């Protein structure tokens, strides 16, 4: 996992993951492609462009592993078209870039309830994104499906504030999860090189991986 690509580094999970990748001795270089510039950091190259896809197409250095933590809400996106761009198109563009540059493992943040046949737009787009990545036939594809995320955001999402107490007491995969635990589980999965094929992890599994000694 020497050279990695990360998209979504300015988000809740991606921010935690970026810091963990910087500290990981197994990682020699991180390409964090973003829409807005990041502060200078050790081991990090930060190609940035308001159109993230333009920054991705300019990458030429070989990669081993790709992490995608892109994601928004309908409210933040402002329209269905903008939501599809952020949660489907740019995710697929990230994966295409990774394959073009030789990466063998893709790890992506999806969502609980992802289903291409769901009557709910959010879940349907997430499911279609997953199917698109599976169709790319990665040697190893890890799909994280967290429930409600816990962690500090610059601007709190209303629904998360409203339902957070409920999700904290829900069982199994429905129980809310700390964003840093999702990031930690993704990093550990990236280091577990023996696994192959498609691996889908729900909140319960992600929490177990993150908390394991």
C-alpha cells in the first residue's frame, strides 16, 4: 500500500483517514485530490480543482491503493444532479483513475441501505455506485456501509442531530458509528492484503475491525 490516492479528504471520514495515512509507515506517498486546496502536509501531494474530475485526469504517477470518501446529502448538494455528481460520478471517476494508474485495491464509503432498486433516491444512487464499481472487476474492492456517522462537523446536519440519540441505541449494523472508526477500519482493511474480491462491511463489522487489538 505504498502509494495511495484519496478523494474526499476534506470530509468527516476522509479527514481522519488522511491523518492516519500520513502516520502509517506502510504509506510512502499520498495523492489527495480535492476541490479546494489543503494545507501543506508531509507525504501529501494535493492536486486540486473546483471540478475534481479535472484534477484526477491529470494524475500520472503509479498507485497501489485507492480510497474514496466522497459523499454529501441532498440538502448540501442542492439538486439531484449535484448529488449524483458527488456520490456517483466522482466516485466512479476516482475508481477509473485508480485502475488507469495500476491500483489493485479500491476502498469506498457507501451507506447503509445502499440498493440500486431502492425507492429512495439516496439509497438508489449509492447502490448504483456500488454496482458500477463491482462491474469494474477490481482484484479487491472494499465497500464500507456505515450507519449514521458520529464526529465533529463544521456545520451540523439537522437530521443527524435529530436522530443521533436513537441511532446510538439501535442494534447491530444500524447503530451509529464514529467517523474515525470507519477510517481506521478502512486503513486496516487496506493493510490486510490477503483478502480478494468484493468485501462489504456494515457498521457492526467496521466497528469490530477498528476496535480489534
